[in-house]
């Protein structure tokens, strides 16, 4: 996900995207805890996507 794509979205879409990413992060953490996740770099990618979405939300003055 690129920052330019996030800047084009409205605040409702950004909040929805943030919620989906937080659910994905929780799921990945549970997979790591139960040793079902083989590619642990996915967690890093999701964490950075969450940061990008939060930055886009803050730049729009929402939240």
C-alpha cells in the first residue's frame, strides 16, 4: 500500500482500512503464538501499513 493511494481516500475509507489492518495484525500475532505462521515478515508489513494509515488520518485532521 502506497501513501499516495491513502491520500486519495476519504476519512471513512481510511478508518475502515485501519480496522481491517488491526484485525489482520491480531490474526498474525495469534498465528505466531501458535507457531502456524512461517513468514514472520508479514507482521512487519502490516505494522508499517498501520502506521501509514494513521499518518494519513492525522494529516487530514481526523481523530
